[in-house]
C-alpha cells in the first residue's frame, strides 16, 4: 500500500517533516498529507499573527511525496 509523507527542504536535501513515536509520520493518501501540511502552515501563520512567532515558513520549502518504501497490507 502506498503511503505519503510531507517533506521539508533541509539545506540541499529533502527530509520528512514530522515524527510520531520516533518514527517518520506518513499518511494513507496524498490528500491527507496535503491537508495536514495546509493545516500546519495555517497554524504557523496564525502564530505569527498572534505574535508567538516572528515569521512563518515558506510553503515552497515543503512538498508531499510518496514514501520510498511501500507498506504491506
């Protein structure tokens, strides 16, 4: 079964953004991953507006891609 992940640009390479229980977080569908990223970026922008952060993130530094290894199922 194909899984999806949200990656961020770290230097010159792309890395999974999030972990859950010390394991890279993946999503069951591309749509689910895109929704999670959109929610994250919205929350960051809200934190900037509320004065909890100085600046937000550049959405161009994120991408949603299929995981390299598929999960059995």
